[in-house]
C-alpha cells in the first residue's frame, strides 16, 4: 500500500502532501509535514484504515519545516518509531534550536501560525543517512540517494517494488497539470548540484515521482526534462534582475509580479494561491539571488 495524504495546509488543498507506505511492521510516512497539519495527517491515516500509533518509520527528504516539522511531536506519541534523515540534517532534528531560530528570522511572528511546534527527536531514534543505502524496513526495499540542490541535507527515496521515487522538493512544485516552478528558498540553493541530483533520480527510471508539493507525477521522464529547463530559466531570470541594478526590494517586487501573472494566466485562482503557499515567490528570488552572489563573489 502506498498513498498520499493532503495535509490541507492553512485550510488549502494541494499545498503539502505526506506519503504513506505499508511495511511489514507498520506504517511508513515520508515527510509528515508541519505540526499545524498533524490533525489532517491523522485524519488521512484514519481514512486509509490506519492510525498514528501504527507509524514505525518516518523518512525525511529534508528538514525544512513544511516537510519535517511534526516529526518530533509524532515521536512523543509514538516513541518507538525511527526517523531517517541525512547526516547534515540529523543534528538539527535532535537539537532544533538553530533551525527554529533561522526560520524565525524568515517568518517572524507567523511561525506558530504556519508551522506550530518543532519538538526534538531523540538521538536514539535517528538513523543517519549519507546516500547509497538500502533501508532496513521490513517488507520493503527502499533505496536512498543524496540529492542536494534545494538543500544540502536533501535525500530522495525509491520504493523499488512500486517504482515510486519520493523526491521532496528536488523535482519542483507542481500543484496542477504540468505547471511547474522551482523551489529555491535560501540558504542552500546550488543549481549545478541540483541538475546532478536530477540525473540521479532519472537513473532510477522511476514509474512515478511523488512530490511533496504536490502528489504523484505519472510522467517522470517528461517532467524531469521539463523541470531542468524550469530551474535554468528561474536562475537566469534572477541573474538578469541582479545585473539590471536597482534595489533588492524593487527586484523582488518585479519578480513576484511576474510569477503571479504567469500563474494566473494558466491556473485557477485557487491553484495559483496553493502554488504560492507551497513556494512563496519572494523566497524563490531570495534563494537564487543568494546563489548567484555567492557564485560571483
């Protein structure tokens, strides 16, 4: 069994999805989402005939709050579950003080409204990944690959039996049809590493990609080809905005205006709002601007 659960982030559908697999010893969740969505996760598990008390494995693609925020809270209720996370993200799950402080600088007084609690994960419950592993999950064969670009601590997972690659944010944001945007928040964006990560995912030859934002993509080869260009185009657009001069606030305003217009030319208002909730457009600019400034320094 594998399924996706819509976490109804901020009361909106098609923004954040958690994936659920059935192992021989219980449930596996890939990216449980933020604590503000924990009730929706529980409701979704119930709809699948399961419950939070059946969770035995939590696979994190990376530790950003929209993907991993509920993990520690779940562990307080299901203390026997194991958490799988890249070695560069593991220390921040065990002691999230720096992660929360960094996110607070970005989100300010909206932290609780957006994400809720970020409880620490006991070190004894953490399995540290580097990439290249095959996970010891009873009844499943799951490969791990290190897929940086969006974040230095990003991994992706392949369920070999079903051919589903759980790719977090590595393959972008696609809330409807094939309208895809790059997820490039600060501080870790690396376009070259990202393109290499797409090669690794392509090498798996998956039958399906599962995007946290949002859900299954049934045409992996064409999606990967398209997303390569989406990522390159976004990087080039921000590079041109930096070269044009002026103040950052004006560059950001122009970029956000272009993104919103492009979304609304193609998507419904509901889907355009979901898209921007999944990847705030000002953060897309900020992550790529930081990438270019580091590269050109």
